[in-house]
């Protein structure tokens, strides 16, 4: 069997067999198949796709390319995954809320991919925070704190880890089967019992249409249910950045604000709903009953306390009152509006690219992220803006990047004389029983 034959086969749109997928993954992991050949095959998959059988085989092969984690902890262990977006810090908020209500959250997260931020990168903006944990360390934190968010370290789905890094820098991120296989391979290998998926849709998501997002959600729900993990999904809006802060340390700041009950309305509403659905999966009551529990632990400070407990347990140093330990940029630049009117569009993809240019994302696989870099939005979709008002504030350590980032950011903003319709935050709920549009 030769890799060049698999590339040509997929280039023609033909399905790869179970043996061919095994050959591809085993060879790539061992180093016998070089990056350039795997990149070619990934691009062919982006263009030609994979059928359900191929996607399932790829998922299982990646899940079993390393250890399948077991965790001896009491009660149901829940996990949550977002398909990624701009300003999407929901995992950082939802996880301590759920853990504060007595449900174990055993979470393995990833780094930034393309224009989207990664939970692990954001957590590493907290000085000392340890995301690379041994399995016994992970289990110990779960059993003492009830919450641990770590990278897929050690030998958990190593094939996905290697492919993930390659996809990030070869323009092969936006593929339904590759996204589904990547996410669900880690969920199968992880020690959770139930999984909630937050599937983003819109300009800042990998799936930019509602139809594609629902198809991705259904594919992942089917995979999860097939291996005995109760899995559901919510389809949420990523046409517009979520919240106001974009960038690693900036998103930690905003996450803490939501846990204090002071966060932006859109981010807070989405997080509350996701948390309620996670608790519902863990048999904590109806979604409505769980929503009341969510609001209670935010209001009484228990969720913020749980976040601080996790940070301390994983070696981090962060005063939740002052956040003084977080990195600060040397340059703060105001973006001034040259127009007046209602913001009728805010392209999340372009905003995410602008943030990456400022230093918040990676250009190459080995690029270093500037933890202090990013954007704070002062105006968002639906807001009225006067000429001369501040649209956003750039945080960066690279003055040379401001003009380029500013030009892309301004391309992201559309104005209108009339107020636009209210943006929908959640579009649909997906389970093994089908799709419920909201």
C-alpha cells in the first residue's frame, strides 16, 4: 500500500477502506508518511469529503491510536466541546458552574486552530497554570476539585494531536469529517460519560451555514451515541464574536466577569443555556430546573470559587478580584469609527483574523502566541455608533501590525441607517432523536 495511491484515490472522490485509513494513521504517527503527503491527503478530504463509514473509521482509529482513559470518580462525568469561534470562552465559564453543582467535569481541550482561539492557550495565559498533566494528576484534581481542564497530553489520541497541528497551518481546518473525527476521537478516548457539543454556525465558525452545522452536529452525536456516550448538541451563533473580549488573557478576564455576574449579555445567556443542558445530561433535572441552579451558583459566588479552586489545583496564580497577574500589552490602540449609524454586520471571521495579526493567534505550527494581545469590542452588532466614537481597542506588542489588523477589522463592520433585527443566539438542539429548531 502506498500513500500516493490513497491521495489519488481521495482526489477522485473515492472512499478509503478501513485498512487504508489504518495505514494512513499508523504511517503518519510513525513518521513513515511525511507531512507533505499527509497535507495533500487532508486537502483532498477537504475538497472531496468522506462518507459516514469513513468518518466513523477515522474517528475510531484516532481514538484508539493511544490510551483510552479511565477515571475512577463518583457520579456522572460530563464533558463539553465547542467547535470553535471568535471570543468563544464558554468552556472556561460553563465548567466551573457545572462543577459547583456537584457534577464532575473531566475536560480535555485543544489549542487555537485557524482564526479561532483555544481553551488551553487561554488557560496558559494564567501564570503557572499547568495544562500538561499525567493521568494520575488529572484524576487527583477531578476527585478533589471536581473539575480539571487539560490538554490531550500523554498518549490520549496522539494521531489527532499530530493531525490537528498540521491542519492548523495547511488550510485544512474547515472539513466536516475532519472536524467530527478530531472532536469525537478525543471524546471517545476521554473519561466522560456524557458529552454536550456546542456547534458554532456563521462567518466565524468552521461550518458557516446552519445546514452544515446541523450535519456536523448530527455526525458527532451519532458517533458519540454509537460508543455508548449520551451526546447532544446546541447550534449557536458565530456570525458575530461572542462577548466583547478576543484574545487569551482578555478572555480570561471576561470569563471571570461572567462568573461574577457582570459579563456581556450575549455570552452570559449562551453560557447559562449550555450549562443547563450539561446539568440536564447529568440527570440534575429539566433544563428549566437546571437553569435556576446555574443562576444560583453564579449569584452566590460558588461558580467563581470553583474556577479559582481549579486554577490553584493546576498550579496557576490568579487573584480573581484584581487579575493583576495576567499579561498586559505595551501598546493599546483605539479604533475610531469614521461613520455614523447602526452596526448591521460584524464579520466574526475578519475580527478573529485581526486579533491573530495583533499576536493572539498562530501563523505557523511553532509560532508563539502573545498572551496579552487581542481586541476589546466597545461596539457590537445592533449598537448605534457616532462618527469619532471608539469601535474597539487593540492590545498588542507589535506597532507594525496595527495598520494591517485595523484595515481587516474595519472591513468586518457594516453600517446602516436603520436598526438591524435582533441576532439569534441559539438555532437548534440536536440529539439522537433528531433536530429541534429553536
